[in-house]
C-alpha cells in the first residue's frame, strides 16, 4: 500500500561536495569513542571502568531515568579512558579496539512483541527507537499509536539511503517484520518519489512517496500530513539505515555497528562513501583540500561540530567538511553578492540560478539580534504550525501556548531551515530543544 505526499514549502540548499556513489576501500582505526551527549535526556550510569575489556555488544552504561534503556559497545577492546566534566559528568568513553572484533552472543527471543522489545532493550538496540513528542529515546513502557520510518534524507549533501541500504534488503525486511509487532497501528515508511524500492512490496507496511524540497525527508513533515499528534499520543520513529543493524542482530545474534558513511563537503578532495563503525576516529578518512575547515558529524544544518581527529557520532550517516567562516568581506552587507545564497533578493542573485551549487562556509553573515518579523519562516516551514509564534512561546516558557501551537509534533531539526534563513541569527534549534525539555519536565 502506498500514497503520495507533495511538500510545497521548503528549501533545497544545493552545495558543492556531494559524495560519489561508490564505496572506497576500507580503512581501519583502533580508536573509538561513545558520547552520552548523543542521547538527549539520558543520565548515564556506568557499568564499566577504565582498563576493562569489553566485547562488541557489551553494555557500557544505562539510563538512570529508565534503567531498561542500555547502551552497547560498538567494538571489542579495552576501555582506555573515561572523560569526565563538571560534577564528574561522563563526556566520553574511549575504547582501544582489538585488531579482530569479537562479539557478545545476543540471546534469542520469542515471536511476540514483549519478547522482541526485551531483546532490543537488553542488546542496546532500543536506542535507535525515538518517540514523538519530545524527540528522545522512546519510553519502553509506552505504546505507540503508529511507527514512522524515514526512508530518505533530504538535507544538504545527505547520504543516499537507497545506495547505502542496497544489498541489505533481507536485514531490513526482518527488522520491519518484528518492529511491526510493537504497535497496533500502522508502520509507515517515507521514500523519495520516483525511487524503486523493495519496501513497496512488503506486506503490512505503508509506503509514502514524498516529493518536494527539504524538509520533505523529515518525519515531522510526514506525520503532520498524515496523523497530527494530539496530547496523549505517542509515535515511535526510526531511520532506515538503523534497521540494517537491528536486522543483523536478529539474524546473526550480534551487535554489528557498521554503517556506510558519506564523507562529503566542499573541503573534501574526493567525496565518497566508506564503511565505518559507529564511534570510529575519522582522521584517516579525511582528505582535505582546505585546511581551515569545520568538520561536522551529520549534515550542515543539524550536525555536531567535531575536531579533525574526532569521532563519528552515534546517529550520523555522513561526515561533512566545509570552509570555516572566520574571514569577513569588507562592506559585505552593502555590495552585490554573486557566490552567496540567500532567500532574500536584496543584493544577492541566487534566485536567478536555482540549480547553482554553492561553496558556502560557516559564516553567519550577521550578528545575533531581536527577532525581526519578516514572514520568511513560513516559506520554508511545511508543517501546519506557526513557526515564529511557537519559537517565541518557547522563549517566554508559556506551556499552554506551546501546547496549543503544536509543540507535540516538532523536533529541533524541523527548525534548521528557519534558523538558516533567520536575519536575526537566533538559535532556533536550541530554543525548540529547551522548549521540549521544559514540556517533558512539567507535563511528562
């Protein structure tokens, strides 16, 4: 069963540096790191200490707020260092990997929803399941109205899901078979219209052919179109590449944290794909043609800034490198600009060349100031929600207004484009995240 969804409002930011559709030779690294900050709202309780030996799939820590939610090691080796911050907060777990990875044997499960859920929790795979509202790891004690799976990513320079999942159809199919047992509602998969994917042939899965600009790949866009979230509703979400890891665990009883990662961006000499394990040190994969570059685990709109010798973050499917924007144009605000992108037509000409690809840097081209009401946010925000009003409600912490404006439906990534075009340079994604955290604390 399939349906068509047309997204009319949004913005495709075309950048130089898209990865070629080929997988380069494997590169090995022995340095891996797991960052608890990747799991928003989780307070880690460590089960390991420095110099402990672990296998891939061994549990490193669990969430103090929900002890059933556990986090597994992506490799086997030795815990080389536990980095702590203020008040002994755990910032990073460093692992020196074995040359040959050994795996913990995962337990079998029965063919029912409760047994499969326990399998996901005990194996550390549950962390791939997120929930709306609040865009956090799903509460295992809740029951979802529906499950939504993102089958493509529309963000700039994003990994091609159709390419990176090719050859793993059996793992995705078995994962979907058991995930569908976790809800009495429907399992929905969004795919880019025009792609010929095997998902359309699977029974019990609703496939939605989506067309339109970014954020057409964001699940909030699909959920808002098909089944808006009301108070009390819970929806679980996953990404298609994560199903490969879950399916592999079902078939082979081991936590194999390998992904196909896009190395992309205008600062990369040869953008291409690599097979990498979650937490891998990325320095050996980077061939930069611009030394003064920002390295991002994820995409340019929502990713996490990392160092040149940093590590692949847990949920990322790409590593992006673009020039660092710490140089400035004299009178740049008052002269015509031909190589910069802007939604506005004032002194920019990007609107004349809709298919042009840009080599943009990280310069925000402006400074933080009070919100300017321009009406531009609605042009790139496809949800049936007022973006400026909900941002302001979050800033002055009006829970009733946040609730009435549709806060249950949004995630920080939905405001990446409004943040990009904001002439006031306000941190929209941080504002929404703080608003969601406040609602979760006060309303639950």
